[in-house]
């Protein structure tokens, strides 16, 4: 399977604990995105990387959230001191930036579900 | 007001019906529009991508954009039970540095019953 891969798929954690999610994008893709989706809502943009550089962060991304893409390949999203409001599905997506807007199709992974109890 | 609004439904139709799914948007900077399909507990998958006003067809799916009224539609002909999913409209933020920064609607839940 050469799609976007995310793990773990499910995580249940106690409030106050730290969690980390990993995303492996499609291999030749240089852009990687993180989104968050809660029940009954569409995904919301969190942040994106071009290669290893984090180019944009949403104001939704509080100081407790940090994302990295150290070698421009896989990425991690860490949530520190989790709160119940962090319960959501965290989606990773990737694309190949071609300079043509019509070519920037992004492909989503299957998501990582977080439940904070 | 959200930049992309979508009626969440749910919408239930019999197999073979024509389905109409709709979104409105408020940001005039939006130039490109996408429809994603999302099955339960899965990631969204891209169905269709369109830029200009007018219609775009792909098999049983037709996407329609009316920029004058800021209205986006997706029509599904001969709907099948396998079309049962949440349908999300989205637009990339054309004013930024990445067309992957998508603004999504809330999603419409569709059920096609045999």
C-alpha cells in the first residue's frame, strides 16, 4: 500500500498525558498536512510542511501541540497535557507541489482517533 | 459565519435516485472547489475537483459551480448503497502559499437504501 499511513489508528489516554501520532506520507510527496476532525464536522487545518520546513500553523494549534518533520519524510504530531477537548480524529495528508494549483491534489490517511478520558 | 456552509442532512434516498448535495461559500477568493467522500471512520477521498463555473462530469457524478451566487453542487445519478457516506465540499485557500490548506464544509450524511 503506497497511500498515506498513520499510526496509531486509535489512542485512549488519560487527561494530562502526552500523546504522539506518526504520519508517513506518499513517498514522493513534498508537502504534508495535519487536520483535526470532530464528530459531525468537516476537517480543520492545523499545520503544513514543505519538506522539513513548517510553513504555516493555524491558530487552532495551541502551545500544547507541536508537529515536526525532521527529514522531510515522516511527521509526528505531539499533544502535551491532553484535555478532553482534544478528543478528535487527527488526519494527515500529503501532496506533491507542482507549482500548478490544479495539480496539488492532497491525499488523506485514514486518521488517528484520540479519546481523552 | 463559516466560510463554507453545508447542510448536514442526514439525507436518505432509495437506490437509483438522483442525489443533489449543496454548499455555499462566502469568501470570494475561493477559486477551486473539491468534493470529498468520507466513509465512516475513514479519511476523506477526493471525488472531484473543479475550477471554473459550470459543470464537470465524471461517471455518475457531476459537480456544478455558480460563482455568481457562490453555490456549489454535487449530483449523483443512479445512486447506489455503496454511495452511502459523508460528502464534504472544500476549497483551497487561494490567497496563501498552499492549495492543500483546505476549508471544509460540515459534511452531508447520505444514506442510499436498497
